[in-house]
């Protein structure tokens, strides 16, 4: 089994978190020189990506992504690059992909041929990826990945022209929740250099129970899924991110909504990148398939110097 096949299979396995603390590692003090950005400080997104079929579908969710991406297409607002933390790249240790031509990874099964034929031919950004690795001793370079479906299925709607460089950073699935919130804070300078950072997962992601309900033809959301999604939204609005780190304290709804943490963790990266007083605006809200939250939000509604506004 080659390394890429192993990493893809890793996404399906639960792991016990190690107790390694981010503060145990030195932070690189000297900031690297980034490629010149085409806009000011970038917002941050969290996207509930849901089914891979959203790449091909025209629905309320994908329409909301198109609307969310529109302001970035205007003159002076195009990102220098896009960095995605996807639920579907799980590793031991945090890695950043430096590939100049990241492949479109079809990391799923049982879908129509049209979805497997879909490609997202955006270039990579080796220079920015390497500079990202210099921001923390915890981040290591890798050329053994591409763009998994947590990335390309949403970018097909956000940036359909695939004309912005894209690279991914992995999730160290062996680490506790606090690790991810803290590591995100070390990536702040990327925003200042025009890098749009996107967390891609789902706040509520209980696929097993969702399929059980769908097999009966019942697409109604579970009460516990709605309750937990609402609880998370309230914590975000109150900027109580620490409660989201210890989501198990939400009781049974939290445990049912997050049976594994892979889809939950990307949200912590998006929130960890938020400045203290930045607005966090909900862009889409829905619990679908019984137990999948499609909640999507944007951190930082405006670019600096009023260059950007949500429309």
C-alpha cells in the first residue's frame, strides 16, 4: 500500500488523541516573506460540505456558496491563494501539501461516473505552502496529497474558474481539540498576506444514523442534531470557543452529533483564526439527511480599509 492510499484509508479510522500540547513546541518568531496578495486581509470561511454530490448539484446550499464566492471575483479582491483544512486529510502530525499541481482526489465510492469524472484543475502554491510550514514547528511539508472532496466539491461553486492557487493542511487526528484551536492562531499572518483560509467539514456529522433514517424515506433532522447545531451557533455568537473545544459537555446531543471528530475539527481552525472583535456571519443554516449540519459561516465580513463587503 502506497502512502497516499494509506492516508485515504486513515480518514475512516478513529484514533485516540494524544496529550501533546502546542505550547510544547517553539513558534517561529521571524515571519516569512509571502507572495504579494491582490487584496487586504482576507476573511475566513467554514463550510459544511456535506455529500460529494453537491459538486454537481444546484440547490439552496450550492447557491449560497456561489453567492459567498462572488465578492472575491471583483477587482482587487482575489485571494493570493486558498488554504483548506479538510475533514478528509487525516495524518499523524500536521502536514501542508507543497505540490505544484495537486490532483483532484475522488476519495469516495458508490457515486455516479459523472462525479468521478469531475476535475478541479487549480494550481498549487508551493511557495506559500512552504512558508506556511515555517509558521510553526508543528507543520511539516508533504507532496503526498492533492485536493480531496472536502476541498474541490465546494471550490467548484466558490471559485468555479479554478484560477486561484489551492493547497491543503492536514488534521493531526491524534491530537486533542485544544491543539487545533491553538495551531490556527499561529496561521494569522496568512490572512494579512491575502490567503483565504477555509475549514471544510460538518458540525453535525453522524452518517450512520443519517443513512438509517434515509433508508426509511424520512429526511427529517433528528432533534438531537438540531439541538447541537443550535448550541454551537449560540457558542459562536457568544464567542465562547472554549466550550466548543469541550463539546462533550453538551451531553447526549454532542456525543451523537460528533461520533468522530474529523468533520468537527475544521470548524475550530476557522474560529481560531478569528480576531477578538471580528464579526462572524452565518451564511447558510440547515440540518439535512437526519444528522448532517450544513452550517456555513464567514469570519471577518470586510476586508481592511473597506475593500470588501458581503453582498
